[in-house]
């Protein structure tokens, strides 16, 4: 009997449009002869199943089921394609774990930890993971620009602590621009992390659990046409994403080992994509994503293709791994 697979997409953050694209790709790619697939749109105002005729059917949040023409549909597994809240920050993971429904992303605690840049970097530092110098600011704090510059220098990056797709990020060159950058970040989150600028080669590393084994996918070098790898660079073609990365074997092995260590230390499962910049010959961790983009143009599927893993095999493995855990 075919399994019922809910593909959740949308979400509550600025990333919802990207999530809808990722979710649609998963829906289009999964083999309909193997699975019954359902697009579930998750928004603050509604949770609905959307069929191919764009009809909407409400999701019963008590058990995550859907009533369609008097037939109750329950789901065997949830494919999580929500970038940002509530799909990447632990809320949906905790909900499905309480309902005992298999899902493709990492567990609740790991999702919450990795989505919080400040906490994730702090948790990894005791393991020798190098990161940029950082300074924390919360909404309502008195802002001491001199203290910030003394800690992280200029230029620096002002980032919303819990946001993705480069929303709420500004590269700051002058002291007088710090407050405006904070205002931008506070539109996305009430916590901000300010980091020193690392001038070096940027590498994106996909680590996944594939057929029961943790594997590191081919590395991708990020070359942005803009000042940094911002939204335009990520989604509007303003960057080169070069797979495999143009770095020597020693550096490649160094960052592969580090990315796998991060995956294992954090006890992740499913998909992950982490970003690194080489400084003084050593990779420094920027962040960890546990629900990375899943379109054909996204980095992780590009890396999987380079490794000989098709998108259908990538998505099917995530489902089967979750069902067989």
C-alpha cells in the first residue's frame, strides 16, 4: 500500500515564498506510483491541503489529518520543506514528535539550536570549531557602537539571530551605519548577532544521511557578485555556485571533516548545509541550515547531482529513512 506523504511548505517568516518553491519541487519530483503526495500550506492564518485544482481543505491540528470529500486522510510521513519558522526552529518537529508522525528533518532540540545562530555557535566552540568574533544585541538594549567595533572591528555583519535566506543582514563599514543595520535586523528578530568580517573563500557543505550512512556531498564554492552572499546572490542569479569547489585537496578534506564533525556533534539527521569561510588557511563556521533550499537551482541538490544522487533519490531516501528509523 502506498504511503501518504504530507509535504509542508510556506511558514511564518519572510522565507515563505522560497519554501513554497521548495515544497512544489518536492511534490513534482516524488514518484506518484510509490507515494500519495499532499501539499500542505502552513501559514499563521491557516493550515490547508491544496489539491491540483487549488481547492483548499483545512488541516485538523489535533491529529494533523485532512477531511477530503468525507474521507479522512492521515499521514505516514511529513516531508518538511519549511524554511524559517515554524519548520526550521523546532516547533513543527516537536508537534510531529508528540503526534508520533515520522518527519524528514532533525529533531526538535537540534532544529531550535541550529536556527539560533548565537546558541549554535556557542555550543560548538568547546569542540574547537572556529567562528568569527561576535557581539550580541537584544531589542531594547543600549547600543554601544564603540564596544561593538572594539570587539568585531569594521567592516562587520549585523544579522538577525533567527532568520534565513540572508533576510535581516547588513554589511556595515562605518560606525554611524550600525544603528540602521540593527533596525533592519530587528524587523526579522528581537535578537541580533554582530560578527567580524572574514575575508576568504566561502564554501557551502552539504551533509546528509543517505542509505544509513552520514555522507559529505561535493563542496560548493560561493562567489557573490554583490558585497556578500545576500538574497539577490542566493536567489536572483547574482552569484556563482561552483561545484566542486576550486580549493586544494588539503583544504577540501579539512572542511569536509569539519562539516561532518558539526553534523555528528549536533546529532543531526536528514539534510544539512553548513557554510564556512577560510581565514588563515582554516575554515570558520558561519551557520548551519537544517531545511536547506530544495529547488533544482539550490546548492544541496546541485551537490547531490555532482555525487550522482538524483533529486528523486534524494527526496525518497529522506522519506524512507524517516519511516524506518
